[in-house]
C-alpha cells in the first residue's frame, strides 16, 4: 500500500504527466530506477547494521575498561572476600575461591552488557524498520508510476522528483545520528547510563514516531 506521502507525490505527478508526451524509453528507464532502488535498499540496510555493530564494539570496550575493573575491585575489597582469602591457605582452596569469585564477577559483567546492549538492539530494530518502510513506500510509488508510463508510452525527471521526496539518505543519517547520541550518553562515564536514562528513553521513543 502506498503511504500518504507517496500518494500526494504520485497524485501531483499523475496530473503533470497527463499533459506531457511520454517517450517510449520512459517505461524501461522507470524499471531501471526500480532495480536501482532495490540495490540502494540493500546498501542502506548493510550500512545501518555495520554501523550498529561498530557501536556494540564501542560499548563492549567501555565495559571492559570501566566496569570490569570496578566489579573486580569491589569484590576484592569486600570484607567477606578478604576473610575468605585469608582462610584459603592451600592451592586447592585458592583455586576454588578465585574460581567462584571469577564466576560472580562474570555474572555482573554479563548483566551490565545485557543492560547496555539492549538500547542498541532497539535502535537497530527501529533503524531497519525505518529503512524498510521508506523503501517499500518509494518502491510502491515507483511501481505505480512505471505502470502509468507503460500505459501512456512524464519523463524520468518527474520520477526522480518523486523518489527524492522520500529523502532516504536523510532518514538513514537521522537514525544513525540518534544512535551515536545514545551510545555517547551511555559511555560518557561509569554511571552515565543511569544518569542519562530519561534522555536515552526519550531518543528511543522518538525513533518510533
């Protein structure tokens, strides 16, 4: 189904082409533009996913640099752990103690990673959905225009004007900018995610609108 923006744009073009001679080459050129749009869709999706993967790497690095030392230090400074370390006099006891301690710290790291990766996953889902919806709307309008050109055997210039109305590159750039901002807010400091949670949620909500 063609969206409202596509319907308005297509309607104006239909009025214009009604009074203009349509070259025989126009339908074929129109189909070529449709094929180009499919390739562009794949490129946009690949670009968006690659970008979000780079943000995951950035968050992972932040956790390793900021939270792993924090969790480790907190565990080792615990009076209970200090007491256990003092009691572990044999190698076997020490191995058992530090294995259990390592598992406890790893559980905290995993929980923090899940917490910080969740917004990125949501950003990626919204980004992919936005790209797919924009391309589907443009493709539907292009298919309708291709049929019109074939039936009347304007010009591709009118068709290019239609495709430009969807501003696909701008939509992609806007979503990536929001992703950059969310990751920046989460990694601004050890407690940045908690401090900026309201703003992060606000940005995530804006992607759905």
